[in-house]
C-alpha cells in the first residue's frame, strides 16, 4: 500500500489529472468511480488504483483479474482524486487513437465540428447527447478543451469510449476533407438566414459549433456550406452551446426517423 | 463606505446570498454583475452595492439616479460576492410575485412543470432556453432548487425577469388546474410509448420534467395525459434534464412555426 504523497506513482497520477500535456505524452488519461470503471473496455486499462477502505469493503466484489492493481491509503487517494467525495477507485486508461477516416466512415455521417469550446461541462454533455442522438463522429479544433480533462471524462458518462473523435491541427483543412467526402457542413450562426428546421439532413451532415462566448471564427463560418440559426424568442441573444448542439442533433434524428 | 464584514448590512447581504429562507421572508434576492444590473427592471431594485474600485473607475458611467447606493471596500465586496472574480456591482432586487393564472394566461400555453430539479446550472439553463423557445410559464414543485439561488439567477442571464414562474405547494393539484384549463400535459418518461416528435403540440402544451437522477415520481407521471420519450442511440440511458427540456421545447416551436 502506498501511504506517501511523495511516492513517484502518486506524483505522476496527480500530474495526469492536472496536465493535458503529460496525458498526451503518455497517451493515457484518468477515470474515476465505479460507473466509469465498468464502462471502460478492459484492454484499455493500464492500472487500477483503489483506496484502502474501498479495497477492504468492496474490493472482493469487483472482477479485477488480469488488471494491475495498487492500493492507496485513503489520505493519498483523496489527494490524487479530482472529486470531492471520491468513491475509492480510479484507473489509468489508454487514450483513443482515431484518424479522420474513423470519424467520417459512417454510411450516413452525422458529425459535430467543435471550434474552441472551452467549458468542460458543456463538452461532456455534448458528447453524451451526441451518443444519444446517434452522432457518428466529433472533430475538434486544437484549442478546444481537452476531452481527457477529468471533468469532461466524468460528464461524458462513458460516451467517450463509444464515439470516434479527433483533435485536428488545421480545422479548416479538416472541413475541406469533410466536404470532399460529400458531407454538407451547416454552421450554427446567429446571422443564419434559414432556421435549422428548414434544412434537409437526410444526407451526410456536419454541424459547426463555435466557442461559448464568441461563436465561430469568421474563417470557420466561411468553411460551411450553409448558415442556420435556431429561432429565439424574448430577449435571449444566444443559447448555451450544449443546448444548441442538442437541438440540431435531434433534428437530424427526427428527420431520419431514427 | 462600509469597511467591516461585521456591519449589519453586510451580514444580511451574505445571508441573502446563502439562505433561501431569508430571501423568501424578505421577498428579495441578490443579483451580481453589470449584465444582470442592466437586465433588472429599475423599479424592482431595492439597493445597489458597489465595490470601492468599481465605484471610482466606472461608477460615473452608470445611471444610478433614483437608486439607493452603498459603497463597500473591495475586501468586503469580495466577502459578500458569490463569484470568484466579482465585477464590483450587486443589487438587492424584489422577488416576482406571480400567481398560477399568470403562468397559464397565454393564449396558446407552452408550460414547463419541473419536479424536484436540483442542479442550479440546469435550472438556469432551462429558464434561459425556455425564454428562447417562447415558453409562456414555468411551474415548479416546492422541492425544486430555489430559483433565487445566486447560481441560478446568474445562469438565467436575465430570463428570470421575463418568464412567469411559480413554486406550488401541491404539484398534483397544480397539474389538475393546468388540465382543467384545457392544456395537455406530456411527461418526459423513459417508458413513454411514443417518441416526442409524434405528438401534436399546436394546442396548449405542458411538459413534465423530473429530477436529474430519479426522473418523475410515479404520482406526477400519473398526472400526465401522455408519456413521451426522446429516442436514444448507443448506450445512453438518459439525457441531461436541461438538454431533454430543450429538445421538447424546440419541437413545440418547430411545429408551431414560431
């Protein structure tokens, strides 16, 4: 059992929770809690950490065969946990390794293209909703919040394992690849002439969604085939990015009868 | 200028931020920031507090005529603020005083009935989206999160001033009143037979939305005319309450061509 916060493994674990750079170098991320443990494909689990009390109370009920398990004292576990009331189980998990073809391979594409989204809660909720709406892949600009951020991972509720996604260095170049595949790009834009429900999403469809405060950059908006807007009553100037995405994604479902 | 955190006004301000009971006794709530100040109807502002540095830098640009203004030292202002980086302006504002007829008075009702929603961010986002979707009123069960909670107020982005809402002691009795007014009640329910987009929302419509973790109580679900569900692909078991509400509310807009 590890009882010291200056243990090398503990230090690395804490850094993996906090530093996107280290996560990307090591190509791993950290997931916490029983729910996420059970959602994680076993072959991707690099290491399991249990708190001492979790291990003594519930360790025997878990199937940990074939996994490398380490016990941490409760104090050390709290120290490395990203949650206020840790359940007592966390894992280091291999990152996904998708290429753009994975994101676009579906017969009838339904893609999200996220530019510079910053709120971890929004990002996780978008991914969870996207799975529910049958989205086939997600492309993100390099400056979008790290999907392996512990808060994002938690709020995806496991969808992170089931939807192909990719950060792209050159967002505009990726838009060209998407277009070249015959997928139509719709930008959610306050200046869109047509409302979102007047367009046809039966063919391959991608939605461009911009930053929470600033919307899409002019360059990204230019890359779209069509600008669409969500009508807003009252004095509302914009909708939350996760809400706007959900309305668009579920309109695709509705039209496709999915 | 008030420079002590033990000043009686400062103590009351802090209590108003933290305690729903005191807010409801005094029939006021606290709003923070320039945006919320400008959204607030002036006749409802009881008192304005400015931080010393806000007052010296920006105080003259604000129209504060007719308002009671008090200056707080920056330290005291931070002490009473609910935000990490306070802008330096907050107001005590009179609560709304709606009755159920206000919530139902629209010619073509579009109502949300929220049962025991608990997440302040969800609640604020729902209210903001509701205004955008043209919702005509919101009814809430007594155990729903306090709408005057500072986090809710902030995330409504001003919608709190523009949508009639009411907490009801007896949620089932309120459902009867809604039905008696010829408004159809649809419960968002995982066991709904029909998907939400197969129903007609051209007439008066109310949506019953349940608690984030547990959904609707059986009694509330029983009170609905129809159960509807939002289709979910993949392994998603439920959608976030604000997301589910948004999909339903915008389907009403779509059908009504609003």
